[in-house]
C-alpha cells in the first residue's frame, strides 16, 4: 500500500511540473500573438497612410478593353 501511495505522489508531482511547463508555453505564445497583432495593426496603418499619400486608390481600375 505504501508503494502505491509513493507511486501516486510521484505521478502527481510529474503532472504538476508538466502543467506548469505547458502553462509557461501557452503564456509565451499568447504574448507573441499579442505582439504580432499589434505589428499587423501598425503595418495596416502604415499601408493606409502610404496609399493615401501616394494617391493610390484601394479600388482597382477596370481592365482596359481588348481589341
């Protein structure tokens, strides 16, 4: 019986460590996603600003008629 308790305690300690490590990975990934979202937002603003300043319309011109 004592061996079973020791075995269960060992498994529990391993699972606690695994959960802690997975939580760290998830937290890091969420921070990366947040940074990437912010970078994309800033890039979209820059693209809109450049398009506005260059007079380029986001609407595409119709293709020229063919002969």
